[in-house]
């Protein structure tokens, strides 16, 4: 179906015009059209993802793709795992099986100074015949994720991680989702029967920035750098997650070949890769002396920021394969190649963008997205700017060069603006007037900006669900951050109420879930259907409503329905409830989306229990407690809640005003102070008896 240069037949571009319905085609005609469409789509995929030179519009491409899908649906006997339609759609894997490489995937010795490159060149020349012509190929050292890709009879057979160099993990299903990786090699008279190649999976810089911006805005953790993003994605167990990550791949080394051309050099190999449709990097140059190599290194170091992918050095390889054979390999590295690493980036970096992240309580925080930079051995790609006032005081804008540090050697922060590009038109940062995800009107509280939508804000969903199941809220064992992320990303949970509809069958396909653990989580969730009012209020994650305020509200109103109808004025009359908190509570319960979620919780069987009467809660009135050491049956927060529900109060220090000090395992200095001051001391059993 293709000409000598791999181009499709001319009439294929009109192959979707005046087509017969799929159901009216004969098997013979359907098979012919399916094969033609596959070849046509492969050709345009190569132009778009490898050559970066598309010939047709997205609309025409989508029409071709849809026609192929329709035909394969109508004629399933002609389906093929190497069809463009089969790049995604595999169910999640339980694990990544081990696979042995066809040839060892070696690592490279590294150099940091020009003198080490001269030593390498001298080593090479001393081991080759006197007067031999020495030619090196220099290439960027990609900072991505190394993989082996195997083709059999021109068809993608499998792909694997590097692992220990001899055995890796099978990631074939994930590699299939990368559009620049051909599922079928392009036709060539010398196309090998078996071909194993080494490639580097990477995430383009612009795509990484866009993805991190989206993740940050919706409250997810941003990836530290493109390499971590690529590596983490490739080891995902669910190809559906990988499909939506913007990955690319370069091929740069031959690992094994059978039945193909007799390749004599690295340059020949790269040309063969291109003929077969394997994407190679444009920066491959020839050097003959250490001076040539250093000049190329300086140029590459200078130009590294202009590339749309991360590199951390340059690789120098002997070009001639026969000469490589003479030099041989060490146990884990070849003697004929070396990596010249770039120096670590300094703490001055580019501020790429400022985005707004919405936290669990609705607080909006401006976050700086940075060109990844190494600061004290840690790669930093983002830094909190805290609030609008701080951004204005720093006067930082996208495109500025900024100095980055780690406060206390831990927390990334921007210290100052170093440079602003001449002619920059970026205006000063301002906080949005509406929530970037749920479009609720933002309210200002002092220096902070708040989205008041609560449960109905998608940006707050994961954090709300995690908080809802936390130990201090409804204590759902197994509902950790990773589980919550998986539930939301697989569309199993869209509101808190959806937790109660989960089944073990829905959970078992997720990573880390077996039949027993899935059923355990379902049981844990179902066991929270009768929460006490104060714990339920705290679990809702209402802005300004912590455990103490939740307890005060529960004592004042007694039941959920009464609190939901309370006006601001009524709330302000309650001791310990100020105007800001009262406004937050009333706004939360007046929001129709929040009320709908609470109704859905009730419909799911959640029956919030009334708070015990005042006579029951006055037991510890005016009594002050302090805790030291770990209790075996209660968390510190739970124990404090029990005290507060009975009218008592809890302090973090011991003084003459303290009535009781409760002592658990491994107590601290509070116990000594209690003894010195004659304060009554309770062990855990005594505390429970008092309750």
C-alpha cells in the first residue's frame, strides 16, 4: 500500500469519502480497507509524532481513525494488537512481570572535567592499532527513563524497564500508549526479523509544565521534574492512566539484531532506525579529538535550555563497531563510551508560571512553577507563594529569573527576583475572583482568599475524602491518600456519598487491592453509618470548624437538621463562635450543592446521631487536662474530644491551672512537672474510668 518512500497511495486521502457503511462490506473488502487505514494512520502518526510535520488536519485524522474503529467493531476477526486503535484499553495489571533483556543494558562511567575526557581518549587510542582513525559520536544524555523495546518481524513485541541491566519489568502495555513509538516498523527491504533497541522515555518540558499546572490547580501533588514524571508513569499498573500522560521517546542504541543489515557503525545504525520509523534525536555530531568534544560540550551546555526535553550531560561513543569490539566492556559499563555530566544547576532558575491551588479548607494559595533546579541535592520545581500579598512584595512574574532556597533545608521558597526579561509585558499577579474549578465567588479573609463551596468544589474533593476518613474524623482504616487518589482518578468516587456505594468488585482492579483488602475497606466505610454529630461535623471539613468548634456546635444544636437551618446571627450567639466562623458555617450549609451531598449521604444510610444531652456533657465542666505519652486505645485527638464533649478543656502545657495529667507510654517532661506541682496523674485506665 505504500510507495518507495513509505507514503500512502494517493487515493487514500479520499478513502473516507462516499464510503459504504461498515455493515454492508464483504469480508474481503473490509480486510483490504482495514489494512489500508492502518497503514495510512501509521504513516500520519509518524509524520505528526516523529517528523513533527503533519500533512492532514486533526479532523481528517479523526475521521480515518473513527472509520477504522467502526470496521474493527463490525469485523472483530480482523482485529490486531498492532492496530493504531489498540494502543490503549488494556485492563489494569496486578503487577509488572520480570523479563530478561536480549542483550545487557549497560550503564556509563561518568566524567565531570575536560581532563577526564582526554584520559578517556588516550585510553581508547592506546587499545586500538597504531594510527587507527578514531571517530566519536556525541549525543545529549537524556534525563528520562531507559527502556528496551523489542520488535519481531517488524511488529512491536514487548518493552521493559532497564532494571538491573539484565532483567527488567515488562511495561509493554504502557509503552504502546506512546504515539511516537511505532507498533509496526516501516517497510524496508533490510528490516530485521528481530530487533532490540534502547530508548529513553521522556516528558517534553512544555507538556510537563502544563500537566503540573493542572495537577496543582486541582490539589494534586506536582511531579518534582520531568524524569520523575516519566519514570512514575511508565511503572503505572493501569495503561488508562498512562494514556493521558504526555510522553515521548528517543531511540539511540542497538541492543540486538537478527536477520537485518550488517551495521558497521553507530551512524549507520541511527540512519537505519530512521528508515524503520524509530525516532532519533537531531543532535548527533561527529568529533575526532578531545578539543572537538569539549567544544560540542560547551555548545550543548549553553543550548540545553532551548531543548524541549531535559538533558543532564553529553554521551561520547566510539562510532566504529569493530573498534568497540576490540575495547570490549567491563562488568556493567562499556569501555568505548563515557558520559560527561553537566554541573548541577545553581539556585537561580526560571519562574515559568504562577497558578492557584485550592486546599481542603478552600484556601487559595498561589504556587510558583519553576524550571526544575537542584538546591542542596533536592530537585525543586515548585514553591508556595502563600498569598497575594507575598507575591506582590516579591514582585515576581512569569518569565522572571528568581533565587530559590529551602527554608530550614526543607521547604522550597523564592527569596528574591534576580532578573526580569527586557520588554516583559507580564502584569502583577492578582488572585482570581472566582474559584478556578467550581466557579464559586471567592471570599477574602484577612490576607487569604477562600473558596466557600466546600464539598461541592472538585479541587477540594480528594482532600475532603481523605479528611472525612481520617482518624480524627470518621476513622476509616485503609482510606489513605493513595487510595483516595485512585478512587477519584478511576471515577469511582465523585462525592463523599459515593464512598458508601463502593463494592469489593469495584476496588479489586485498583493497585494494592486484593479481594480481602477491598472487602475490608468496604466494611470499614459501612461501619461509619452512625457517626456522632460532632465527629460528622468535623469530617465535613467546614472552613474554621476544627474538632473543638465541631463539639461546641454539636452541644449547642444537638442534631444536624437544626444546625443546617441556623442563621449567622444565631450562630454568633454561641460561645467560642465568632463572626468569621459563623459566616463560614452558614455559607457552607446554605450552598445547595453541599445540601445535596448531605442528602445523598442520608440516602446512602448515614444516620448522624444526636449529641448527648447537656447533663451528660457537664461531667468534666471547668476541668483542665494535659496529655503526655502515647495512649494505646485512643489517639491524642480522640482523647481530647472525649474531654471536650464532657465540658472539659485540654491544654498543651502543665501549670497550676491543670487539674489532671493523663500519662501514656513513653511520657515526656509534663509528667515531671505534674509531680513537682502536685497535680493528679491518671494512667489510661484511670482516664477511662473517669470518663
